[in-house]
C-alpha cells in the first residue's frame, strides 16, 4: 500500500484555451495575414486538423495564404509575436495563479502544446507581462503537438509524491480530461477554450459537473476545491471587473 508522507496538493494547468486566451491570439495573427479564423462558436466545433485553417467559409482564402512552407513560417512567426507581446491570460487567472504560487502547500504546474517558436520563451514573455515568472512554477512542460499529456501529468504527481486524491489537472479539451483521468488526477474542464460545452458533453460524454463555462466559474470551482472559498469570491469579483468595458 502506497503511503503519502506529505499533505501537499498539486494543480496542473493547460495553457492554451484554459489560462491563455488562445483563440483571440490566433485570430489576431490570422488577420495580419489577411485570413479569417471565423467566430469562436464555429472554431470550437471544428476537429483539430481544421482549427488552424478555418471552416468551409474561410478555407479557400486561408489555404491560398498558407500555401508553401514560407507562408506557414511567416504565420507562425506572427503568432509568436502576438503571443509574446499581446496575448492575455483570461480575466482573473493571473490573480488565481499568484495566489496558488504563494501557497506553501500547493504545487503548481503548466503543461502545453503551444505551437509558437521557442514556446518556453514565448510563454515566459506572456506570463511575465502579467507579473508571473514561469520559473516560479514547480513543473513546466512544453510537449509536441500530438503527444499525450498522461505521462507528463503522472510524472509531475509522482515526482512530488502527491496523493492522487489531492491532485488536479485543468484543461479545455476532451484529451485533457482523458489524460487527467488516466493519470489518476481529478479533472477540471473548461468550455470557453478550444472545445464547447456541447461538444464535450454530447460527443465525448464528459460529465457536465466537471465543466466550467467561464473563467469566473472555473476560478470559483477550483478555489473551493482547494478549500480557499474566501478567495473564490474575491477572484471572481475581480474577474468581473476585468471584463467590464
């Protein structure tokens, strides 16, 4: 029988679509190349292969602009610049991360399949603009686009000898949910990122009870689960303020 000698907790965050507003970053990069990614509702419904080339309406124009290695290279360079200098964390996420990073009994990690150039440097720039250093995280992994997250989540949990019942993985896609379960961690899933609530529940049968429909709801659920209910109301209030024009 496994014995856990510490009472630490672990929270691993997906980056794109969970903590970082990836859709609007992609949208900005596309527009600078005279391309259109479409609206977020249609974006969320597409299969992974088509998310970065648009739907039926946008496909012909986008394909013409992305034809050839040099075109794709320039688009990736633009996306990298947008991420480093303009992309943002979702409202309230910076406050949530700051609070968790300051908690002595909570290990905090990031795991990402970010497609920009030198993603470690890209995310360092992005988080630094929000007053958070990526070196503050206990675990930080940039993995290939097609690689499953399960082994990385399990490695992080086992490295810190965390009881699986005290480990949480947060993501925005069915694959994130599946990886969390496979790694023996409790899943937190959001439906404001790369996959909609309808797609998560109807196509993949992800329980609605683990899905948050907004950053504020996600913040509230996570802080409550971590026994920080007093912080939840504060963070949620600040999230609403951040979205007020």
